[in-house]
C-alpha cells in the first residue's frame, strides 16, 4: 500500500494512477490524515453506463437568450460527424 499527500499526487498523478492500475492501493492524505483511497477498477463494470437523453435535441432551438450567431443543432451535428 502506498501513501501520498495531495500536493505530490497532483504533481505525479499518472504515476499513482499506474500504481492503482497494477492493483496497488494508494492512500491519499491531507495534513497527515487519510482522506481518500485510490483503487484499480475491478473489471466487473468496465465502463460507465450510457444514459439516453430525456429530451430530443430539437428542443435546443427553443432555448433562447444566448445570442448565438449559428444554429446549435447544426454545430452539434458537425461535431458528431468529425468523430
């Protein structure tokens, strides 16, 4: 088990994420007290679940007050095509 303070964790985050990925527990401390524990993914859940939208994208047109020069739906669709 590895212990690291928050300042060092910020500086070397990739290193400590690598340790967690290898299965090692990383205890995160602040003012010499443990505040969190970094663990590797257990492999059961894998990815976060995809949540379907609750409203259609066409409702974005109804939102006003932003003063947009372009159509936000067209911009979203262009961004999606790029991916």
